[in-house]
C-alpha cells in the first residue's frame, strides 16, 4: 500500500502502516541509492543540505533548521551504508 493524495493522507497512511525493522530500512536504502534515480536523489539531497553553507548573519532558527535537514540526510546515508555492509543490496 502506498500513500496517495494530500499530506494529511500521508500522515494517515503512516499511522496505519506496520512498524518496519531497522534492517529492512537499511536494505531498502542500500537498494534505492544504488540505482541511477536513487543516486540522483541522493546527490540532490547532498547539494541542498550538506554542501550548502549558511552565513553568519543567519538566525539561530535557520541554523537549527539547516542542521535538522543535514541530520536527516546523514541518517539516510548511514542506513544505506549499513545495508551495504550487511550485503542487503539485492532483492
């Protein structure tokens, strides 16, 4: 089952879905980011977060926002690497 429609539909889908094991997530991230599309998405995420600098004039709220975005990308990369380490790159 996949979410469709508005953002509220996505949140309702998340509430109804079953918990996913951490190893399943690592497996999925490894498989996803080894594809051409996955690599393009990962590159885009990195350019929008990790590779983006902030100026000293930015508000502390903006700095925390940017750091949160970076942490999400780092979490995805960590899961991808866990999947590669455990050989979870095949269906």
